[in-house]
């Protein structure tokens, strides 16, 4: 048994010295000292020794185990140090190498146009406000004089959250007219940009999610002439004094009288055709609708506690995407949402 213990110690020390990785060390530890290891197998033979031999062999076995364990710890420390040194060498940084140029981004083209529009309106005395995208039907429809049964309240047009059609994703930032007039008394000028949601199919000029800029002015003696003058001034500032726009009569429940304003298509320049084909941007119309507007309906003023006999006002809702298309000569609205860096880097 003495010879076996000496042989185990000799072979163990040689194997441990040759081990180069933590995994190899662990394998040797199990092989030598584990429950089924070589040293354990020898110790199981202690019962066959005479009473005089057992203490001597027991002490020798303990010495062999201690020697092997000490060698294990020594090799473990050496291997870990070597691994750390190799890692530090591989991950070292040469501080003398020139740094990479950092490519700076810029605003999304739509945000660029939005900021430009906000600056124009702030310069005209408007207050920019924000409101919830998840809205109550009373703000989005009812108090704007849009009665039950109106097509815009239909589930085919609007994203509702509940079965009783009381909570929805706002279809217009016009709801901010009500919220603003609830807490402010005339004279007032308000601008409410934000996202709105409608069940529209995506095409060159439509998207189920788009941005609207709602404007509201309420004071004494406000007329349709004030509305038209304000809109023409805004378009001239955005597109230049040669901008071609037109007004068309229309109907909105929350304004009376009402109108829509179109801008001449920037792709076909009003002809409706490009290279003998129907213009894909304006669908052959020659014009692109930019906004709806009108004089605030007296009932909407009453719903906000404002006397329509004393005050009047105008409101408008501008489509930001279509405005950006004209401002930046973009031919398809979907490009704005694709986030293709090759497209965005043009602006």
C-alpha cells in the first residue's frame, strides 16, 4: 500500500504540473481526490491492514492528500494568473492610435419641418400645448359638436379601447381646443401638434398614424378674413411667396363656415401628370389637401363656457406629413416612416 500511495503522489504531481487550463485541473482533482478517485480507492483498503499498520498508512495517506491539494492550489493560482495576463494583453488599448470619427446624427426631416412651423406660430403669438393621445370621446367628438352616428365615430374609422366607444386613440388634435378653452379665457391663440390615429390604408399620402397641427384663435371680432390671411401668411413663410394654394368650401361639424386648403402638387406642378403618366403623389388631382379650417362653431364655444355672442374664432388642422412632403419635395409619404438612412441623410 505504501508503494501505491507513493506512485499516486508521484504521478499526480507530474500531471498537475503539466495541466495548462482550469478545466484540466478540475478533471485531475476529480480523478485523484473525488469519491471515485485513485486516492479514495486506496483508502478503502485500509480495513485489510493490521492494527499496527493502519495509523502509519493513515498518516501517509493524509500527507499524500495534503501534498496533492497544495499542488492543486499552486497550479490553480499560476494558471489563473496566466489567463489574466493573456486577457490583459489581448484587450490592451493603444492610446496613441487616432480615434474614430464620431458620425453625428440630425433631426428627422419631419421634426425639422415641425420645429420650423412651431417657430412661425410662436412668432405670431401662439401658445404651443400638448395633450393625451388616448382620449375620451367627449373631447374628441361630442363637445366638438360631432354627434352620435357621424361617420368619423364609426368603428371602421376609429381605434376604440372599449365596447361602449368612450375611450379611443384620438383621431384629431382638435380635442385640444376643448381642453385649452376649458382652462383659458379669450383672447387666446393655441397650437397643438401631435400624433393622431385613423383606420386609413397606407399609400403615397395616407397613413393610419400621422401628425396633425391644430390651431385655434378666439377673440372679439374674429372673421373668416382673419383665418384666410393667417393661413396664407403661414404658407408663404413655409413655402415662399410663390406658393400656390387654393381654398374650397367644405363642412366640419365643429366649424361654420368651413373650408379646406390645398397646395399645388410639388411633383407635377398642378398638371396631374408626370411623363405622360398620372401623378402618383396627387393621384392626378394636381393639388394636395393640406388642412381643414373654419370659424369655430358657436356650440363648441358654448360647450367650453365661452359666450358666442361676444367672441368668435377660427380653427385649422394641418397635416404635418403632407406639409413636410411639399416643404422637402418628398413624393411618397411612406418614405417618412421607413427610416431608411439613405433617405434621411438627404435632409
